[in-house]
């Protein structure tokens, strides 16, 4: 076996083993490296030099911890041998100090999308049914099955129907200081570009989150003025409401009939829409990683970062997120801020999240999962260094608080401050206006969203082979020496345009692998 180890920076005193199955004890590492004292699993670190107790262990050119005891050269370096450093404070951070040379605009790239009344563009043409409270989920689920079976065949230009079901709406302190986060999240998901400006709401009637509070007048300005039949009730100017507790509903079937009749009106309008050629600048791409391993920061995330730079050069919007997975790179974030105001906003959001974790008697170290560690990531510091490279190299132009929606003028690279949880992050990026999602994984996850195409990028060729009908792109070729970061980044960029145009479905779409929407709710449950 030809041993392959990957060292990320010339200052690093550890490297990761790239070979499938790892390397056995006694293997002599290349380029005069040490001989392995023990078996080292794939993706795990090996000490390139002897480390004394207390010495810094460096990967990505930064300290990811200190040796808990003496570590001879050639040893397997794992989380039990490291003391994780404290998080850097927010004082004395570099502010807008990184000024990369401007890159030429990337013109001429287009996709086929659905133009909306507000000027935004969808990559899919979906009917979304918004719910105000979990109580109606079962009724809506039944109605969706009927709509799919009986109505969708009549409207072939509609891609599907999606129930925006969630666990919020009642039994919560709805006026608590942080309650606006889940409320505005549901509101803004209802306005996602992939729904064509058609807003339909199913309410119970007695819930705390009344439809008028969810979508008050003025929040649906993207919807053109029109006269719609009062099938259930029309609230404000722009969305239709079916309220299950209305007296006119006698029995379950009456509720279902009302939902289906309302849905058909929206389906008729959606079915009249056609794709048109639009510039790549209309893409709003959310990037995220889940089931990460030590290859995430070597292969998939750098390739995504390269593609993110291409998107920004094309005038598009790229959102990166995951508060706890960028917290240890806060100095890199503030240094890359386009302005001091952006740097202050980054600190504001991360400090708020530190306080949120502290209230729950947790800290950022709780982020790293058993799977992350099995994949070679010793702690959140190492994970953060590999996570942040998804954002590429362009300046951070904007910061978006959780649940907020991007404005049309907020283009470029955006830090959308969300929790790192796959489901919550994806939910909040949908609320921000994401019309295409890129998700990297090393351990493997069947994650998908019904509301938006999700392109899955494998960090390792072994995962791409085993999950050949679930991964859309194999970035493991970078570690194998069969492709470069640049080649893989361009391949991802072209794949995004194909998926956005509907020329290609992702595997998650093919198999209908859809995770639930999960709202971030720091307010008390009553």
C-alpha cells in the first residue's frame, strides 16, 4: 500500500491519513516521515514530530489544542490526547484587514429559472402550504396526499406541493424577547422564491400564532394585487386562509375539500409559469456541512469555497452559517469583513450565541459529534478550521440575523448567523431566501429539503462509492490525486447551474429524501 498523508500547512506538526481503511503500524510515511507506532484510521492524525506534554498541536497552521501527555512521532493523535484551547475573546480582533485583489467579473453564465413578482427567481415551481401551528399538521398531510394524487397530474408545470409543517405556534411564550425568531422564520419561508409568490395558509383558529400575526399587512408585498375567491378567508392583500375551526367546516372532509379547492386556485397560477433564461446572479446559494470528517476541510469544503468565489464573481449570493462551527475562526471572519460595520455585526451575532449557549450551561465544545470524532475531528477548533473554508476567499459583505430575509441588494458573501444543526441551519437559510443548497458530508447523511434542491458533496471517494446513488459530486478525487480543488469547484459550479435549471435532479429529489423544518426557538415553552 502506498501511504498517503495530507499536511495542510507548513507549520503543521500533524497530518491526516488519506488511505481507505487507514494505515497499519510499522508503515513508513513518505518524504522521510516517521514510522507509525500504531494503526491510524483513515482521516485521523499522525504526529510528524515528537510532542512534549503541553506542546501545541497544529493543523491548518493553527493550534487545535495542547498535548495532554508526551506524544512520540508516528503516534495516532486523537481527541483524548488533546486539551482544547479556550475560545478567543472578542477584544482586539482584526477588523476589515484582509483586502483581496478584486477578481474579474464572471459574465455569461445563466440558468433557467422562474421569475417572481418581486424580481426574485425560483429554481423550482412549488405550491407551499404554510401552517400556523403543529395542530393542523395531520390534516394538511392528508390534504397534500390528495393534492398529489388528484390535482397535480392536471398541472404538469408544477413541480410539487410542500407542507410547511413545524412544531411552533402554540404552547409557547409568544411575546418573549426572542420569540420573533421562529415567527419571522415561518413568515419568510412562506415567501421563499421557489414558491412563486403564492401564499396559502392553514390555521386551526385558537392558536397563539394567529395568521394576522404571522403575515401582517405589508409582509407579502412580493405578491401582486389580485382578486382571489374567498374559499376560506383572505387575510390582508395576498394570501388565502383556511381556518379549520370555522363553523362552516362540518366534519373532516369539509376541511380537506376547502384546502384542496384553495390549493387548486394556486396551482392554476403556478402552472402558467415557465422557466426563462436568467443570469447566474439570481442564485441564492446556502452552503452547509453535516456528518463532517477530517477530509471536509481538505476536499469538499475547499471545492465549495472555490465555487462560492465563482458565484460571487458572477454576482450571485452565497450564505455560509453555523455559529459554533465558525466561532473559533472569528478573527478570520472579522478580518475578511468588507467594512468595520460588518465586523461588528459578526461579533454581535456570535456573542449573542455564546450567551445563548451559556444560558443552557453548554459551550461550543458540545457541537462535535461522535461521528465527527470517528472521522478524525478531535474537537470544535479543528472542525471550525475546516468548516470556514466553505465560504471561499471573498470579503464578507453582509450579516443576517436568524430568521431574517435577504434584501435584493444584499448580494455577495453573507454570514447568515444560524445554529450549526443541519435541520435548523437549512430551515433558516430557506427563510433567508435560499433557492439552492450545497451540503458537504464525510460520514454520510441522507439530508434533503422538500422546499429547495440540495446538492450533496462527498468528502471521500469511499463514501461516494458506497452511497453512489445519494451523493451528487465526489470531492474525494482531490485527496486521491485525480482532481484539483479548482477542477472540482468548477464542476460544482456547472452542476449548480444544471440543477437550478431543472436539467438535473439531485439524488435527494429523486428519492424524495426530505427532512422536516426545525425552527430555532430560544423562547420559553409554556
